[in-house]
C-alpha cells in the first residue's frame, strides 16, 4: 500500500475545511477535514446563504434526499441572514439525541467529506476527538457514506472505534461506552446509534477506512493494539509542541514561570521503541521544517503530520482578518503561543496563540458573559436518580456547581465551542449585541511559518508548504 509522506493535521472546526483538504489530497498527500461540529457548521453555512452553492451541490448527492430537503428547508436562507441577526440554534447532543439532530450531523459530515473528495480520486481523511463522544457515531457514519478513506482520532483512547467501523460499514447498530465523571465500576452507560433509523435505505456495504489513533507514547499505542476491539491500521505520534489539545505531562503537574505545564524527557516520543511496534506510523509536533521529514523517514516513520503551516495558508478556513494579524506577528518574530492547562473544558492542555481582541486576553475573557449553548465539550455525570446530566466547566459557575461540579474547576475555563466558530468566521451574535470572540490555536513554533514568506508577501499556498517539506528529502 502507498502511504502519504505528509498528513495535513485536523486543526479545529472549519479550519482544516474541505477546500484545504481537497487541495492537499489533489497534490498526492493526505488532506484531512476536521470532524468537529459539522452539524453546526452546515446549519450556519446554509443560514449565510451558501453563496457559491457548494453546500447545496454536495447535499444533492446525499443518499436520502428527504433528509437533505428537510435540512435545507429549516436552515437555508437565500442571500443569507441579516448581518445583525443571530444564527438559528440547533439541538444539543445528549445520550439520546433527537432524530433531527442525528440527520443534521450525518448530513454535515457527508457534505464536508464529499466536497473534499470532489473532482479527484486521491484519499481524504477526517479527524475526530474521542473526548467529544456524543456526536461521534453519527459523525462517522456520515463520513462513511461519503467514502472517507482515513479516520484519525485523538484526545482520548479510542479503543472502541475499530469495532464501531466494522458495524457501521454494514449499516448495523453500533454503541460506545460513555465516559461518566466519577464513574463507579458498576456503571456501564452506552450510547446507541442505528444507521437504519436515520437513513432507512437499502445501501450496499461501505468501504472500511484506515483508522489511525493519534497518541503521545509507545505505551498508549501498545495498549490500543492489545485492547482495541478491531483493526488499527497506523498511528500518529504527536509531541507536546503541536497545536490544539496536548496530552498532559507524565507525572505530577509542574508549571513554568508563565504558568505552562512543564514537559520533560519522559514526554518525548521514543523513536527506537515505536519503530518496533510493527505497523505504519507518522510523527507530529514541530515537524514543519524540510529536514524533519527526512529525519522522520530515517527513524522508520512513513512520514509526518503537519498542522500550523497549513492553518495559516491561503486555503485554510481561518477567518482572514485573524489570519493576517497572526501572519504579521510571525513576520516580525513576535507571534507567541502558550500552553494553557486550564483553557479547555476537555481537561487537556491547549495551545493558545496570543491575539489582541481574542479570548486569549484576560480583559476580553472576563468581559464575556458565560453561556454554554453548543455543548460539544460538556462532561457527562450521573445524577442522584441514576439518569445522566451534562455540565461544562466553562458554563455559568453557579449552574456548574448546582450540577455537582467543583467551583475550582471553572477557573479560567474558556468556551472553545463558541470560540472555534468565531475562528472560522461564524461567530454567534447575542441579543445584547455581543459577538463571540475567537481563541486561536497553533503549534509552539508559530513564528516558523515566516519561512514561507517571499518578497514581503505574507501569504502563501499549501502547495508552497508541501514543496518546501518535500525538498528536504532530496
């Protein structure tokens, strides 16, 4: 089998969008779309009027046109919503989501993958977070319907996903064990998904994609190989300098003078050990220089995964004003990225690019009234009556505490859900006039993207990134 030398990382909702992924795949590398919040992104794109018609064109190819027509009727606004009008809300996921939400989510994932695969025959991947459990089953099914070739998953231990893939490609019921806060050994809460209840059509079996967990150590990789309920096809080993969510440091938490978690030699990927695992692997986290690809290949890797250089390329979905401000900072060597161990409600350290008028600034963060209306990163907990409840440490403090959460867990927590929508230019507008602010993530070496600037031009294409990376192996 021929593997890609370069995997384009999944860089947050809407940033690694279908257009970027398609561009990368057309060049013979692996383009990857983010699978986060594609239900919401579909709804908001339609409410903005789908100016170029791409979304509606993809919807025309969905196997069940009844669903496509229903979503179009509910969310499409010809010419787009009024500038000052808020986006219409969509339902929030729970253990038993509404049929309307499942249909929207399956369709949203189908649309993103369909567009990424349109007009070429090269493979395309999709990236999910294991931590965002509730949408994952229906998300994966939507991607499968569109012919996804690779599924990548990080931010957790996805040992049930291989078996889930085996079920969903046959349109069979699948289930996942839910992570319950303070769960007891006797608790065994499941989430079920029946494809035939959402898309009740006689569809032939689907092709099984390659499954690549994203892990931080050979220990976790070996554990997944032993305990997963199906086949794992490869691994992406990601170091702590990568953008987005990072694995916490091993051992007790220690902070540097800037308040960042301190990583040590134990957190480095052991190249000698992972080369003996016996299945293909890629390396990620500060591999954006040409010589790094050659180094990875010499260590036995099939290639590298790259995020940050692509996130700031012309083709990415990062909102243009935000992109330009950070490109200018990088050109001056002044771009700063911190590892904030409290920012993400997911509980993982999270890379934050410092940017004026974003939630990275204390005064901007504190001026925002807490609200949790999207709910992707909520924690699931068991109520006193045995039913399940949902809480987020970034929601209003009193609400979180009333659900059994600890007040100290709310300190500095940020609403990544709303921030990520703002990052891609789809911020919610509140009734009081407040517009949700961005919070940008990037790899530690954000200033390094300046190597792609030519003749004073601060913009560059994803092709320039790939050409530069490949030049290092000649």
